[in-house]
C-alpha cells in the first residue's frame, strides 16, 4: 500500500471517528524497523536477572532462570545489531540467580544495591508480577499470560542507577487465543511459549527489530 493511500486512509478514519489501525497509530507498518526505547548497551558488559516472589517460586521454581536464559540467549543472537556492538555477556544468568538464592534478603533490597556485585556495567532486571498457563476464568482451559516490570540498571564501580523502567510489560500465548482459553495444549507448551513471548518483549525494548508481516 502506497504511503499516500495510507495517509488518506488515516485522515478518512479520523474524520469518520473510526478507530485507527495499530499499524497507523505509531506501532509501525509490516517491515518497518522499530528503534529500542533504551539504547545504552553498546560496548557494555551485560547481565540478566529475573526476580519472582516466593509464591511464584513455589509454583514455578525455574521460571526466573528460564526467562533470564531466554532473554540472554536472544540478546547474544542479536549481537550483530548496532545497539549491541562491542557488548559482552561475561556472567551467565545461573550465576546471578545463584547469588540471589544465596542472599535470601534480596527481596527487601533495591536492585541498585546488589547490581554492582555482578561484575557487569549493565543489568537487565525483570520483576515478574503475574504468570500462568491457564485462563483466569477456567483452570481447565489453557492461556499463557505474564505481566512484568523491566528495569535497566547502569553500573559504574560501586554505584548503580535505574535509567529505564517500564512496569507495563504484558504478553500472552498464543497471542490470538481468546481470554476464555483453549482446551488444546498442555502446561509445558504454554509455559515455554509464554516465556518466549516475554523474552522477546524485553529484548524489543533494548534492541531494534522489524515489525512482522500482517497475517
């Protein structure tokens, strides 16, 4: 579709009081390159930490490490992007998670207090606020969902500062499953799919990406 046609359609929908499609409302057209909201990873040493509360740890004991590994794996795979030029990943998520496990008072501290302990200059920190593989309305139907907060911490010596914060990350799996859920699937598939969706969402906040083609 030519740009003149898109502009004309946008004007027509606005005048008519119709809802403008997401592609015309600042989310990009298929194939567009979307710039990251935070672009300070170039040339840095990067670590990833995911935190879940104790109740979630009981239900999903490996969720924090599974999500952290997925995020770091996708960042490493994106090393050719300009935003990650010269970046390194000297610490595995398991090592960072081990530190948190060995210091059970972590949840009463600010992330800026412990970030300098990890030997990196940038920390991707995710707090998972809600997670599940079943639809809220029925425990018999499947629908993966996760809500989280993303913080990027910049570290210099023994000082650390949160320089980017987004507390409204929301993902679901699969994206087009109705909120009522579906009987098709299992917890393993929806667990993995939801983690994959959230790790992609996190990476899109710090690395540029192309919008997918419309179905």
